[in-house]
C-alpha cells in the first residue's frame, strides 16, 4: 500500500485546511486510517483515526472539536479537515493505515505516507 498526502500549505491562524491521503496498491475499504503530525524536535503525535465498517472515529484531545476525519472508500482516500488552526499546529502531517482499531501511538500502523507540511502563521 502506498499512501500520498496532499493539501498542506501555509495558512493564517484561525484558518482551515483539508488534508487528503490517497491510497494505492490495494483497497483501503477495510483498513483503519489515521492522521499524525510531527513538529520539529518533537515526537510524532496521533491526531485522529477512522474505521469504515461500522463507521467510527476517535481523536486526540489537541484537535478534538477542531478537526474531522473522513474517508471515501470509492476514491480510496482519507481526509482530515482542520479548522481554527493555531501556530502550534505547524508540523508535517502524515497519514497511516493499520488493521488495528483504536491505536493512539505510532506503534501498530503498518503503512505510512511521506507527509505534507502545514505552516500556521500568527
């Protein structure tokens, strides 16, 4: 499975971005998809995960209420909508795929994308 993120960029504080993660190589229909971020000098941080059937999502407190994870299995794509962005959201954002539901650390995610940079200016 290859994962390719897109949609990053530079945005002012309070703005929004929608990140995309396109999967190829196999269908993600039954996979668990997740989003992470890594700021300079910090460990990679879990943000959100989603299961398709039954549909269920879970979030880290740092983005709860400001972000929405979703997926389009027909397009083999997962998304992360982020609103009310803050300078501390500046990081490289990664998507990942797993077969395990409910993970909140980097362990257990089998496939990773290369990341997309998000920069939030104050």
